[in-house]
C-alpha cells in the first residue's frame, strides 16, 4: 500500500468517525480495560492449559498419556510427546506475552495518572482549585 493511499484511508476513517485525524487517543479506562483482559487471559489459560508437567502429581495428563503409549511401543507416544513440547512452548509464550501486556499497561496507567496529578498541581490557578486560564498558558508558547 502506498503512503498516499494510507493517508487517504486514514482521512476517510477520521471523517466517518467525526474525528480530527489525530493518530491515537487513549484514555486511562482503556489502558486499564486492556490490561485487565490480558490478566484474565493469562489466568484463564494458565488454569486450563495442559502444559508439560503441570499436573497435581508432577505430570500433566497429556504427558502421562505420551509416556504410557511410548512405553507400550506405540509410535503415537513419541509424536504426542513432541506435540506436547511444541504446545507447551507456545502456551508459555502466550502466557508471557499476556503477563507483559498486563503489567506494562498497569504501569502505564499508574504512571500517566501520576503525571496528570503532577501537571494538575503545577497548573492550578492562584485560588488553588481552578486551572490556569488558556490565555496564561499561551504566554509560554510565544
């Protein structure tokens, strides 16, 4: 896709949504919601995924099945063990990604809230409760 086409499509999308064309707007609630969903995904997947040796007695159900099949001379046992190793690696990757997203967005939300509070404290008017008027802020940009 050419750059001009991308810019045209962005403009059309912004017009349909009645927006000013800016690229990204994120609100604190959005960050919290996405971070929460990543946490829910992590906890849900961790609770149900049969990853390698995660069973109560030290072995997952699938691993035990692969071991029994292999011990009984079935080639399926080895194939099942290989499949489980691949599955386990992929599940661990998804779990790590979900945890990273959850932690990062939680940190971002808290950090931005702290920044907003600091900015609000600096930009309060002489009465201590109202914001500095735009006319005063404009003097800083001249």
